[in-house]
C-alpha cells in the first residue's frame, strides 16, 4: 500500500493522578528522523518511545510532542531545613539585641527565608508512567498511519489517472506512427517539385523543340 509521507495524530489519556497528551506529525524525509519534546521527568522513557514509533513509522521527519499534567500532589513533599532556620533565628535575635528593635519574629517570617522550606519531587514509578503513556502514544501513531494511508490512496489514484492519460496519448501516437513517413514523403516530394520545376522548365525552354519528343516531355514533367 502506498503511504503519504505527511500525517498527524493526536491522542489523550487520563487517570486519577495525571493526564497525557501526545501529538505526532510527519513530513517528507529521506530517513527516519525522530525529534521528541517532553518533560524532563520522562527522559528515561525516550528509548521506549522511539522504539514504539519505529515499529510503525520507518521513514520521514517525525516530530513528537508529549504533555504531562499531574493532578495528584502526593509525589511532592516539603522538607524543613531545621539547621538553616536556627541560623536565621539566631541572626534575627542578634539584630534585635544589638539595635534594640521591636521583636516581630514570627513563623511566617522564618518560613519566607530561602531554603528554609523546600519542595522535593518524589521519584515516579517509571513502569507505571510508561503503561499510561504508551496508551495515547500508540493511539496517536495509529491515527497518523491511517491518515498517511488515506493520503497515499489519493496519491495512487492521481498517479494511475495520469498514467492512463499518458497511455491514451501513446496509443494515439502509435496509431498515427505508420502514417508519418508517408505524409513526410508526400510533403517532401511536393516541396522538391516546387523548388526544382522552375529550374528545369527554364532549361527545357532552351532545348531545341525537336530535341525531346512529346512523350519524353510529358514524362519529364510528370516527375518534376
């Protein structure tokens, strides 16, 4: 089956904790050139993504866009840097005593200082991520291949139509081919007569009337 080199596929998948959007587009290219744009958290899955694409797409420039939205924040935890908070608090107390300023030290004030409270991303279960991602990935690839096949069918019909037109023209040429030499000979003979008859007519006028018989003269003019 003929397949077009251009196509597009888009699919989504959503569960209770996250959603994936996968978009794939292809254009003409001599080789299979795959470019993937995705969150850093999915980098370890790149080889699997490429292998899945190459199972169905063997040629073309392939651009893949993967979007990940996380709803469940259980994968993020807060970390309290106690030693850093103690250091900040000690500095504030020292400032208070040295400059005799009002004591307005509060929890919210300490928490605002850099790196006292930080967020840490828990490591994802990559196998679980792949199980979720592979669903829209394979679906988008399937949609893209279907589109390429439809475009390829249109190209095939167009090529067949043009080939049939060419064949029809060739058939007409073949029908007339045998007549070409005959027509060319007739035109060439006619042209030669037009060019040379005045010359020979002048020469005949100079020949004595008795030099050629009436029959010979008739034969001569029949040829030229």
